[in-house]
């Protein structure tokens, strides 16, 4: 776990954050691969993409599918552990298994959640 967090931390430098200056890096873990991403902002702020979604979309773009995913790691340098935004929780509920781990880390601490724990009763394909 610490090794993957260290590798993910390397991607903080790739975050494009001219507006918030808040860097987030993420890593999607499958049985045998790691897919990294970082947050990418836009002058039209609402178009900014979080680190979590960057990593998930990158993994899917390389053929990864829901059942392949074991965990997503999310790394910041914030003083407190920050949890994923609502948009990312909804995307995680669509693209990751409910019991997949969401591992959050800053410089001092690691906290582990699940997709279900962060977004219980999610709206999904079965809801329609
Ligand atoms: O869990 C989070 C929370 C925020 N951000 C990004 C969005 C924006 O670029 C910046 C400030 O909200 O951090 C993430 O990438 N992940
Ligand atoms: Zn988000």
C-alpha cells in the first residue's frame, strides 16, 4: 500500500491547477496494473476534472472494466485527509465494484473506505 501511495505521489507534479493550486493524484489498481491520473482544471471552473476521475477514465480508456478494479488511491498534500467529491463518488459507483477500496492519503495519514461506504444507495443502471 505504501509503495503505491509513493508512486501516486509522483503524479502530483502533473496536476494542472492554476486556479485552486490544490493538487490531487490518483491511482486505479487492478490485479496486475496501475493507472495514474491527476486533477486538470479549466478557466470555466466547472469543467475541471478531479484526479480520481482522471485515473478512472484513463484506466477505462485502456480497457479496464469494473470487475478488474481492486482499489483507487487518492493522494494530496492537504493537512487533513480530503474525501472524494460527489461527482467522483457517482463515477466510482458506476465504474468500480461496490466493495472496491478507496484509499486516501496525505503526508501523515492513510484512511480506507469503500465505494459503497462513500455513496450508499447510489443511483445506477438498476435504478431505471
Ligand atoms: O477529491 C478531490 C477534491 C478536489 N479535487 C480537485 C478539483 C479541483 O481541481 C481542486 C479543488 O477543488 O481539487 C480532486 O481532484 N479530488
Ligand atoms: Zn471529484
